[in-house]
C-alpha cells in the first residue's frame, strides 16, 4: 500500500530524454528570437521610410507593412505555442503516466524532476513572450509620432485665409464662414437667404479624424505620470482623461456632446478593469 | 547569422515593402480637395434653397427636396424638416 517500501525507482533514459527535450526547446526559442531580432532590426528603418514616403492621408501603406510584420511575429508565437503543447506538455503527460505513484517515495523524485522541467520550459517561454511584446512595440513605434500640432495650426491658418473669400452661388453676395467646420454644413447667405453648402477642404476634414491623437499628444505627460505610479493611482487617470477630453473638445467643439459620452464610457471601463497594480 | 539567412530576411522585407507600397486601397486613392461652396437650386422654380420652416422643401414653390425625416446630427437638426 502507498508503495512505501518499494525499491528506489531509476530511469536514466527518462532523465536523458528530459535533458534533450529541454535543450531542444531552449535552442528552438533561441533561434526564433534571433530570427525575430534580425527581422525587426532590419524592418525599423524600412517602416520609417515607408511612413515618410506614404502620401495616403491615412498612411495605409505604412499600415499594410506593419500588419505584415506583426503577422510574422504572430506566426512565430503560434509555432512556439504549438511546439510547447505537442513536444513539452504531451511528453510530460506521457512520462507522468508511466511513473510510480506520486505519493510513493520512489515516484516523488521523478515527479519532482518532471515538475522542475515543466517550470523551466514555461519560464523560458515566458521570456520569449516578453521579447514578442518588446519587438511588437518596437515595430509599432518605429515610425515615430507625426507632428499633429503643426498640421492643425496649418489648417487653422488656411481657414483664416479663405473664410472671407466665398460668394453666394445664387446671388453672388459676399459670405463669411462663421467658424472653422470639419464636415459639410449649411451657410445662410445674408443677402438672399439661400442655404449654401460649405464643404471643407480635405485637410480640414482630416482634423476631425486626428483630433483625438492630437489631444493625446498634448496630454501625453499626464498619462506618463499616471503610468509611472505604482500602484496605479485612479485619480491621476481621471485627471488625465479629463484634460485629454478638454483638449479634444477644444479642437472639435461640435463633437463635445458625443465625446462626453465616450468619456463616461472610458471612466466606467477603467473602474471595472482589474489592471490597477 | 549566415549569409543566406540575411538574404532571406532582406528579400522578405523588400517584398513586403513593395507590396505595401503598391497595394491599391479599397475605394481608390483619396484626392485632396480645396474647400468649396455649393448650392442646390429648386428644379421646379429655380429658386435658391432658403429656410422656411425647414430645408427639406422649397421655400417658394413647395417642391420636396428630400422625402426622409431628418434626425439630429452635428450641424443638421430636427428643426430642418419642413
């Protein structure tokens, strides 16, 4: 009973297989990491070049390239996960089934060895996952930040230059655009009351699209302060969000009502999330 | 790192870059346009579109510009229904 008086269990073959499997697993991840490193290091300048040359308003060529590279990294992650399941965990399960009982003194030593082996493999995989996170953010940030403030100021100046230059299409009377608009709007002719449709330039329309990013750029220092606190301070996040939305609303006042709803939603999401450590 | 390995990484990147640059975007290229003013005349009486209890019908002859009911948007409001 319980195998308390069994002879000591010896299986040098199993020990050798464990050692070889672990070596192969470490080598495999080493190779993947080297490949990832080479690819990302070569890719960073290329991403920057594509971003700078990309004339598309939404920088879609850059987006395609980034997606392709991230897909490659995902393939590596997938390969590692598959190998872990098929060659490490499956092997451990098979080996465990053939060992004497865990509660017998004969079996315990080998169970412990398998446990150590499992933990070593998992820890090595954890390091691999951290490298994936590192290289992914390296790729994401490779293009650097666009100077959205300059683009925005450019649009404001452009608008000031054209705001008095329009005439009513119906009667030819001079019209002044009351404020900067980012989407098409009706402007009433002061002379004949005709509703003219004012369609802003493509650049002005893009301000609406970039407003949030610009507001985030303006308040990035507040987010940094929040992110550096440990444990994370909920009030600092609220402060950051408030000033980010204030900036956002300043850029596109027409959207303030909608933005406020989104603000409430983000606050709620944050208080419901568990990542406050 | 072997020479072949380096070659493979480079050619993959080159191909990816080429593809990213030459790929056509859904909906075609976006043309940059200047700000402009447009006006919608009434096809029935030729009058300009003026506000009279709303914008969906001609203020002069009553021609219906659109059949839908407007809802509140950023600049267009419910009050713009004739």
